[in-house]
C-alpha cells in the first residue's frame, strides 16, 4: 500500500497494488497547473481511496480531463481523464516510497524554454 497527501494533509489517499512507472508531462496545461512539469503515475480507480474529499476541488481543464487539487493548500494531486477507469497521481504527493522510476517524457514539444531534458529517457513529442 502506498500513502500520500496534500501539503496541509487535508486530503489524503492510499493506493493498493503496484504503481506503474511514472511519466513526465511537459504540456503547457501541466506546467501552468504545477509551476513546472507534472510527473505522475496512473492508478486504476478501484485501487485509489481518497479521504478529505470535502477539501478536494476539481478544475475541468477540458471536456475530457479534470485536475484535482486541495482547496486549502492548493497542492496538485490528481489528473483525471473523464470516461476512463484510472487517475494519474502526482508523484510529489506520495508520503511513502513509491519503488518506481520515471520512464518517459511526453509533450516535450511544448516544454518550457528554461530547462533541458538530459536524463536519457525516451521523449515523445506529443
């Protein structure tokens, strides 16, 4: 089991099962929502339990995606593609070791001009 929370701990979550290798999304929406790029792992909906839902807010960044954050401290927590059975969880929100390693960069054609990607991982332009 993996545990996580927002900065103020008003929203907490647990994940059962293994975590997939996280990826880094460099699209403009993820950069604006997080202040940099978003590194997240995809978790099946039935493996995710969230407490403190009264502090969780959802921003619909498109008609296909919503982004979950804490209303109290503003922490980015979730990226939820509507009409799917999984949710992406921000890696920085985990409180316990994740036993994962990032394996991919996506939307690198949209990355910020203030950094380079030099870790040698595969890079998808989209």
